[in-house]
């Protein structure tokens, strides 16, 4: 079971929007040095909607190659086409990913039975562990509790990124799902509380800029050290808020560029962080001595 601080890593880009694989490799090395426990490649934060199929596969392959077995790589290979999700997941398996992250199919609004059949088909078609990803704020479709419990019984489906921020919902999942099934937070501000209730880690945006602190928070929370975990989380609240002052990954890509870790490139329809938000992100970075 993959546990701990799992960074939903950005996909670095040059000014013209082309992918910057050198910076990507350096970021992966930096995360490993800073204690990040696992990487999600080409998730929401990695701009999965705007990379083409070849780029998507190459971002997964390079992440696995650069991590070189030091930490596991979870490949974002979900989609609103079951066939395409299977094809991309099979590619991730071939290049050595440890698991796949499968987002709830978006836009086409499947029923609960449709979502169940979709995820089950992916798990049965490819010999690669599946982590479900429920983020109804982006997908519109919401994976119901009962459907997750059903899916937790399917061989090969090993966990869920629960990104609603609803702690009651997370607690029910921890209680009712199979014991082999991991519930991960996908909401930085509430992650500490979900882990203290039995969650197995945090798939994090904030970890992009503060990987060591997020790792320490996860270690403390999963060990039941609530005092330490809450203290770290309180110190990170300004970063959590700043990373979502506009749609993710707009703020975090600005922050990483400001930290000198990559160029500020981003692809349309996303645009760079609006200037009135620069002081918000800058202040949060300075508070943690991430920039001068």
C-alpha cells in the first residue's frame, strides 16, 4: 500500500507551452530528497486535459525513469472514455508505474452503475492497481459512497483520492470500505483530519512547494500524533489557501517559477496567475522562506 505525502506533480513548461522535461526530472529528484513518498504524474495539477496522448505517456515514462524505484509513481490515466482509459493505463503498466489514478468520468455524466462498470472494466483489463479519484467540483459526476464500497471489493481497486473535503464522507469510507482499500485525502486543508481518522495519505498540491513539511505532517498524522500534525497544518494554512486563489495549477506553477524551479509556462485555456494574486502567493512563500 502506498502511504504518506503523495505530490500531484506539475508538468513544467517553457514560455511557449512546450514541455520542459529537464525541469521535470529535477523536480522529481528534489521531491525525493525532500521526503515526498510518492508522485502522481499527469493528474489535474499536471494539466492532463491539455497534454496530447503522446505527451501524456511520455510524462509518465519520464517520471518512472527518473524516480528509478526510489519512490512509486502513480500514473494519472483516467478519462471519460473507458477504452482510452484502458489504453493509457496499459501503457503506464508497461513503463513501470506502480498504480493508476482513475478520475470519475467527466462531462458525459454516467450513472452510478456506469461508473462502477467503468472502473471495474479498467481494473479487470489491466494488471495495475487502481486508485479512484472523486472530485465532483471538476467532474460534475459524484461517486456515491455505496458505489465506492462496491468498488473496494473489486480485485485490483486499491484506494480512492477523496477530494470533496467532506470529512464525514471520508470517515464513512474509512469505516465501510475493504481493509485493503486506502482512503487518501485530495484536499490539503482537511487532509490532516482525514489521516487522523485512518486515511493513508494525502495526494497534495501544497506538497509541490513544501514537500518536506507535507511529508512531516503525513508522518505525524498517520502515527496518531495529532498535536504535531495539527501544528504543521496550521503553519501551512496560508500556503493551502494561496495554492487555490485561482484554479489549480495556475497558482502553484506561478509559485514554482517564483522559487526558481521551472519556467512559468502554462497551456490555454489556463492562463498565468493574475497580477492581483501575486502578493497573496508571494506572502505565503515568504512566510515559509521559500523565496526572499
